[in-house]
């Protein structure tokens, strides 16, 4: 009898254990279901490292002492408790080169302009009013295809996720690693991966340069001027891009940089912009033509580097090799004549000097090696230091819009035409990050017409992938 009781008791304990385990599993299933309810599972579909490693330049944390205690409008919430979305907006605008406000500065602008409601939530229409030139995309398409397209196009989407506690949170997506894990900036945890949030996205917001911003009043999308013909069979600038009505190209002296650019070979019409590894750039909607200028097979020839190369190639082709010289970011002047003599760089921390290591060599291959080393140690910071500001009425080929920095960006004036009143229009060219082919840009304010008009030049100045501020129009000292 005692043995039977013990067996019966053991069975009851086992059944109770099974019941408890079943309840735990059911609760877990319900929690996981609720956690993923209304979410999209998103992973990367290709490797895309982003325009630059953002973590090397800024990390906007909502708990930063400079703004942690600042309130969100009239709400009791503060930046520390609920400022993740504001931090992400500041980061996305900075990454795209639209505005350079810290989260604290942006929060102040939002407070001054009624961007928050009484609960501290952002009123998106009020945000567009408070930040001229900014457009907010509220489509909320969280499909994997849409999110990956936003990442590749450099729009730095801000997505809603859930932390392990279940709390709603906003992070900014920055790129995709080689294993297709999406990288992100978290205003609490710093640089993370979307997989840290189970790859689940519950919503998305995108802030970018306003569509059609800066469109000239006298040029509309339907006007004849806006639809300047592009001759697809043209093999160079002066053949591919006729000037707008009423404008003519000024005569370019023989051997001038303007003549060199106008006659520099272009790749076939509709050619994609290729990255340094031969793959296509994610955003193929920013260019009108691609220069047939080689790109080194490493991630070196980016924005400033592309302009440095076209300057150097011009001097080389015209027999002016002695004029090839560029300062490195630390201020060291790396001139080609010294390199040609066999001198090579000796780098010790931030100190650079010449050391004789080779014999005289004036071959084109050695010239290219020189350029590779320049690109390793120069960039927008050093190129900007070699430039002086100019006014639009001084514009000529080779001038640039430049923002020196880490990150920074620059685009170069590739051609200029004038009308009977002396007013000018111009074409712009750029390289970008990752390293990619040098290309002629579209004019986002005038679809079908890549020419920009100096009469309409105002700031912020919008190009397809960057926005420049006043004072950015400059001329390189080497000219």
C-alpha cells in the first residue's frame, strides 16, 4: 500500500511539473507573438558598408550630459528618457549632409517651433516647417526590399524596434555587413546590429532633402529649358550635353583644364556608376553620365580623391608634371617631383617625411602609385585647406563646392556656359563613398536638365546626394 501511495504521489508531481512547463511555454509563445506582432523581419540583401563608418565621427546618445535633462516640449519626458527619435533625426540629417545639429540643438529647435505635442511625440508637418529643405517620408513601408533600398540609397532610415524589455525604441540604420547583418546607431547602446532586436522592424521614418527644393521659378519640369536634349551618342561633355537655350560655351584656350574636361572621354550613355570592386553603386539615380576615368581597385578614390586625380591627370597629360602636388591631412606637401626622384613617405604617427628609397622613375605606373599614396593620406580636410572662396560670377571649370571634414564632401564644376547677359550655368561632377567612378550629376531641381544656373544659386545648395552650405564654393590653389 505504501509503495502504491509513493507511485501515485510521484505521478502527481510529474503531472504538475508538466502543467507548469506547459504554462511557461504558452506564456513564452504569447509573449513572442505579441513581440513580433505588426513587425517585418528584415535582413540585408547585399553588402553595403555605408558612405563612411559613422561610428568614427559621431555617436549621438540620448543620455549625453549636454542634453539629457532637456524636456521634449511641454511633456514631462526628457531627452534621456524619450529622446531616441530626436537623436536619430539629428544623426540622419548629419549623415546625409543636410543639417549639422547636435541632438541638443535640434531639440531646442523643435521646442521653439512647436514640433512636439503635449505628450512629447513629434508632429511631422511642424518638423518640416522648422527645418527648411527637409522632407519627411511617412510611408511606413517596412518590407525588407524597401528598407534595403533606403540603406543603399544613403537615406539612413530611422526604424522602430523593441528592446529586450519590450519597450518601443528608435534606431538609425547605417549599412550592411558582409554577412548581411544590418548595422545601426542606437541612441542608448551606440553602434549595434538589427539582429540585436531579432531583425524586427515595427515602423520607419525617413528625413531627407525636400523633393524639388530649390527649383528655380523660371524653370519648371514642363518647360523647354528643363528638357534640354542630351545627345546619347556623344562621347565627351561638349558632345553629350548641349547648352540650355540662350547659353553658349565660352571658348576654352588650347591646353586649358576646361578644354581637357570637355574632351575627356565618357562611357556609353546610360552606363551605371561602378564601385571600386566592379559592382554597381546602390543609387543609380543621381548621375547623367560617367567619365571613363579608371578607379583604383581599393576603397581609395572617393570624393576629394576623384578631384585630386582629375587635376593630376590633367597636369600629367599636358606635360606639367612639376605642378602636381597636394597637401596631406597633417599639412605635409606631397609633391610628385620628389616622388619621381625616388623619395617615399616615412610615416611616424602624425609626422611624415621623405626618405630616399628608389631611383628616378617618371613612368605613368609610378605616377599612379604616387596618387594612391596621396589618396591614403589626403581628403576633403586637406583639399579644403588648399582652396579659397570665390563668388558665383567668378565660376570656371575646376572650381568646387566643398565641405571639409570627417565626413565631408566635394563636387567639381565640370563645364560652364554663359548667356548674353553674362549669367552662367554649369555642370557638376563627383566621386563618392565607397570609392566609385567619377560622374556628371543630375540637377534635382530641374529634371531632364543637368545644368545648374548661377542666378538660382542659394543656400542650402542641393545636389543629388549632398547639401552644401554658404561659403562652400571655392577654387583650388593649384590653379
